[in-house]
C-alpha cells in the first residue's frame, strides 16, 4: 500500500480526509515495523510463542485500524460528493 504524503495533498481536501489518510499511513508504517521485527526475531526467538502471539494480535489491531480509517475516508468522500452533487 502506498499512500502519497499529505505534503502534496490539495488544500481542497477536508481535514477528515487528511486525518483518515494519515491514519492509514501510520498503520502501514506500524505494520511494516511489526513484520520487520517478527522477521528479525524469527531465528532467535522462534520458540517464544508469546512474542509471536503478540505480533499476531498487533497485526489484527492494525488491520482493524486501517479498516476504520478507510471507512472514515469513504464517508468523508461521500459527504463531499453530496455537497457538490457528484456520486462517489
């Protein structure tokens, strides 16, 4: 997933869109760190079930957070479409 930086985002986007997009980017970074940590510890802590379980739980939390931000982004986009009478 590659979401562009908000630095180049047109100012026409409302703060809800920016917030949701930033939330998705934050969770993407969190997921990448999680996967890197699991891969790094795979050889040294392969038998540490608690560490693996925590990583899987965190990945589930990340997925839920991305889904919530995506729903927020969709709702904000629909509101914009309604305001300017464009079906999104």
